[in-house]
């Protein structure tokens, strides 16, 4: 690992990885709060083209730049083929494995997990413990949905999907 000046490094052209503004802010906060972690996970560079190009860590590079850092931790991989570079670009952004959401719900602070960027908790709140809410007061409009249904069961299924799952107040008409 070696620190290099940001000005010496180029971002990967046509990088297929993007992150949202929210994710970018979380990344900046992570780098600011945990510079040791950033150092332990340096930007991976290739010099195949004669320039130092980031092949893993383009978003971390942008975050470091946004934070005003002049130097970043890097690791140079020499003698790579274009094919190997492309593989690294993708492999660096693939998350293998799954989360044990039960363990996370019982042992971790979900607010911290969200602050750190983990999204999509299936354990946000147990809906079965809540009293059913009467949605009629919340719904100001009625939608008329015309759907071609094969039979009455399909019509009921469409109605339930729109009213219960999407909280629409509607009438389902059949052709």
C-alpha cells in the first residue's frame, strides 16, 4: 500500500458502478470517520495504459476528492491485461453472501446500520403487532381501474392488490 496524490490518479473511463447521492454522503462520512478503514481498503490501480487508473474504488476516490484529501491509499497491480482489469472492476462491486436479518435485528442497532448504508430491512417494524388502520380517512380520491379479468377470482385478486397492498381506494371494473 502506498499513498499517492489524487492529481496523479485517473478515474476509470466508463465506470459501470454508480451510487446515489445518499450513498455518496454515507461513503464520505465513512471515510472521514474511519480513515484507518480507508487505508485498509486502498484504491486499486492499474498502470497498463501508462497512467495510474483506478480499477477498484472509483467512488472512494470521488469521496476523498470531495473531502479535500490530497493523497489517498492505493495499491498498484502491475502487468494486468485489459480482461483482468475488467474482471476486477466488476468483482470489486459484487457482494457475495446474504445478511442474517434475524441476527442483525437482535444484536445490532438498526439506526446505525441505516446510517452505515445497509438498506432494505425486513425487520423495520412487525406489522402483525399493530392494530389495523382504517385507510378510508387518508384516501381522498377514488380510482376507477378497468382491468380485463378472466374470471371473478382474478377480479377479486386485482381489487385486493390495489386496495390492501397499494392502499388505493378504487373500484375494479371488468370488460
